[in-house]
C-alpha cells in the first residue's frame, strides 16, 4: 500500500532536483509535504494491519485462556 507513495515521492524529488539543483525554500517545503504523504500512508498501513490482526489475536488469546483453565 505504501509503495506507490514512495515511488511518487522519489519521482517528485528527482523532478525538483532537476528543476532547481540549488537549494530553494519552496522546493524544500514541497519535498517535506511529499515525505509527509508517505508518512501518513505508512501510518494508515499500520492502522489497517492492526484492524485486521487484533481481532485474530484476541480470539487466539481467549482460546489459550480456556485451555489453561481446563488443565
């Protein structure tokens, strides 16, 4: 899920470096915004992963608790 954002960010950085090889504050801000988009997509991936795995782990924990109480 995060790979397309990384590719777009990399392409944007190469384009910005080609347009203005010297430091420019606006290009720095644009690069920071693109990196922020990558960070937000990574956080979203973690949240979706947790939404998927937490119910499974909760179910497994209840099963193990029942097995321990029987033994």
